[in-house]
């Protein structure tokens, strides 16, 4: 028998990404208020099995800027100029 994970309403408000990760992993989560189950979150069919594909950010940067490398001294000057601005 598989035990269902539980989360309180407060935990759902404060730690929603953690609870959502449980659901995305394929687990059913019972939402409780004062130790009574008031709702349940279940994965939506095939949605839990699919993982989004991320774009290749490295290839995008190489296409835009090539293989340029900023020397350490120049980067230190840039950082020193911008220190305290933000």
C-alpha cells in the first residue's frame, strides 16, 4: 500500500514549490486543515511524465558573442566601477 503524502494549508502557502514537486513526481498529496483532509492534488495524466526541454543557452551565447573571453583585469575594472551602484 502506498501512503499518500499530506500537506497542511499553511505548508501549501509557504512551501508550494516543494508540494508541487511531489505532485510532479507522480505522488498524490492530501491537503489538510485541522487534521482533516479538505482537498487532494493529483498529477494530471501524462503531464507528470513529461519534462520540459530547456533551450541551449550556451549555444545561444556562442552564436551571439562567439568565443570572446574578457580578461580578468578588465572584468575586475568593470566590477570595481559598478560596485555600490545596485
